[in-house]
């Protein structure tokens, strides 16, 4: 077993155990700083809601592309030795580092997104998230309506998020690669609303995609776990 095989196996093991895949520091890899983390489920496991074909392109081409570009862009820069969340925070808002920010944030966003959904997910949350939804939105239906409207209302490419802000749950939409890590907010869930996330399955019907995602795929246990942690953003990659 070579080093890369071993690392891949270790990451898959962690995902199976309910942990998050880890990205590795340059000191542990000869050729690449960050590696594409394993998916937490089989590529066809989200069917019929998200097809294997969509997962194949989205993970195998888009997410992988962001990982490869990040590794290339940070070579011989001050970002080279930083963990991913630090790269995101330090490059955010710096025009000269926009390309590094975009790619690094998209690496993080996608890793977080895969864990934000699961086969057999969806429906109403329990636990502290249910309590937080009641406090912030009144009831689950009001939350659901607002989340769908936020995801649908983002013009162009971007993300819809559930975050914790000042002790309260909040729904947030960001353009392009921007994310709660750069904004200093605690991320709980991510929904990718770039067209590449849904176009093969839903074409222009982003609202149907957002509804389907909430009703059938959202991973409330992941949100609950993130809520209970001090810095969930650091654990993803
Ligand atoms: Mn995407």
C-alpha cells in the first residue's frame, strides 16, 4: 500500500465512522498539499433526488478542480503553510488574492456541502436545531419557506447557508465562493445553488431543487453536531 492509497483509506474510514475527511498538510504529501476528501456516501446514494451523474461531475470535476487549482495557486506564497480555513480568512477581501480565495473557499464549501446531505435525510430537525428554528423563525414551515426563498433568490452563482450568528440561527445567502468562514460565522449547513449543482437533474428549476433538498436530503445531525462545536469550520478540512 503506497502512501496515497493509505491516506485515501484512512479518509474513507473516518467518513464511514461519522467523522469528517481530513485534508493533509504538505509535510505529509510529496506532491499535493490538499487532497480531494472522500464523499460520505456512494455516488448514487442520493438518487432519485440528485443523480449519480450530477455527483460525478460535481465532485469528480468541479470539487477536484478547486482542489487542484488551490494547490497550484498557493505554491511559493505565504498561504502554502496554512490550513484551509486560514487561507480563506486571510485571502478574503484582498483583490490581489481573489483567485486563491475563490478556489480555497470552494474546496471548503464543497466538503461542507457533501456532509450537509445524506440518503434518507430531510424533513424536520430535532434537538437543539429544532429549538433554534422555533426561536429564530417561529416554526419549521416558516424556516423552510424562507430557506427556499433565499436559495432561489440568489442571483447567479452562490450558496444558501444555515449559520449561527450571535447565538441565533440565521439563513444566509452568499455569492460565488463566499462563505461563513470568511464572515466569522458558525456554519451549520450549506446548499450549493450554482447551476452545476442541479442543472442536469432540475434544469432551470432551482426552487424544486431547494425544496427537494430540504425535504429529502438535508442532514440535520450534521447541523446539530456543528452547532454543539466551538469551531466546526476548522474540522471540515
Ligand atoms: Mn458546486
